[in-house]
C-alpha cells in the first residue's frame, strides 16, 4: 500500500502513520479475539475494541469520562485500563489483540496495557 501524505504533515506524524500501517498489516481482530486499538492525544486517551471481520466497533472508552483531574497522564491511563478491562468482561471479551496504533510501547500506552492485564484482560 502506497502512503500519500500532504506536504503539511510533520515528520513525526508521518513516522507514526508509517509505523501504524506496518503494525496493522500484521494484526487484525477476529470475532474470537477482537483488536484493542488505543489512541493518545495531548489531552485524552481513547481505547476501542474492533472486530475486523465484520468491520464493527464493539465498544469504546475514553479518558474524557474519567473522574480524575488530569486525563492524559500515566495515572489516568492506568485507571482507564482497569475500567476498560471491566467493560470488556461485561461484554464477554476475554482475549484481545493489542494494537498500539503506531505509538511506542512506553509511558501511557504501557501503563494502560499493564493495568488492563492486571484487571484480567488477556493479550
């Protein structure tokens, strides 16, 4: 797949998009193991579970709904990971494939993943 980026795209964003495409070419979610896709912005963290075989988002959760004061730090990511794992259990999702969406597995992404694993989500 050829990647076309506009001239305005920053090199950092272009690098993340290239990494994202590399990761997505190797993983996909099924009905048994849907894909857990995480996105982080400067203000919020968003996670969603996607079934790629039917191209449907099963459920999602954002740090906008958290009660903590800061919604974009590692503590917020840990709380979001715990809540996301409990939401996954309610929706009968035990195992997922983790899609880090081109972000490095470090900091907030790692905090979210570790908290979700501790709460019982398998990936």
